C-alpha cells in the first residue's frame, strides 16, 4: 500500500501559543476574581451595620472559604504554568 502524500500546508506554531496564553490569562483572571469574592464574603460581616443582614452574610462563610481556596488554587496553577514556561524556554 502506498504512503499518503505529504501535507501541503505547514502547521503554524503561533496558534497553539496564543491559545495557551489566553487560557493562562483567563485562569489568572478567574483566580483573582474568586479570591476577591471569597475575601469579600468573609470580611463583609464586620462592616455591615444592620444586625439582620450581618447574620445572613455571616452564615455564608463556607461559601467565602470555598471561593477563597478555589481562587488561590487557580492562581497557584497559573504561577506554576508561568514558572514551567519560563524555565522550559
């Protein structure tokens, strides 16, 4: 059986690099936003003056901790990818 002919177009390596950079930037943005949301939920009960609203927000500390930990994890993955890319080049 004969081999197939060679491809006529060469792959462009730039597309993969652009997609990887975009994915890393989105990961960093998600990490920053989740960290800010988590900190906001955890800290806001100390600044709310209404006792009823303060109690409602204080009961959502589990959500705040989850958002904070998830945001820090996203940022950790982002920085790990950046360190791997800089040491690999």
